[in-house]
C-alpha cells in the first residue's frame, strides 16, 4: 500500500495527476477541497476551522483506507 500526498501551487495539475494515479494503482482518491466544500454545503460557515476540518476528515478517511490495505492519494 502507498500514501501519495499532492502538494503545490494552484493550477499546476495536481488534481489531474492525482486522478490518473488513482486510476492506475487503483487507489482511493481523497480531495480535501471536495471535503471542505461538502462542509460548506452542510451550512458550516466557511472559515479557518472549516478548512482545518476538511483536512482532518481527509486524514481520517486516508487512515481507514490505508489500514484496509488500499493505496491512498490525497489531493
């Protein structure tokens, strides 16, 4: 199993590469922006705390999937 964490400036292709990796391995793709957006849709106010919660939720989902033996790509 592997954990791959994507990092870098906006708009450089991290998400495109992450999707390709998830298809190739195959692996679980966790997009932190999607998690944070879901929290906002659930009417949590957009704030530092909401952004942090997005990362913490993504971390927990990654931990569970790694424990199950899956490759995990965090974007």
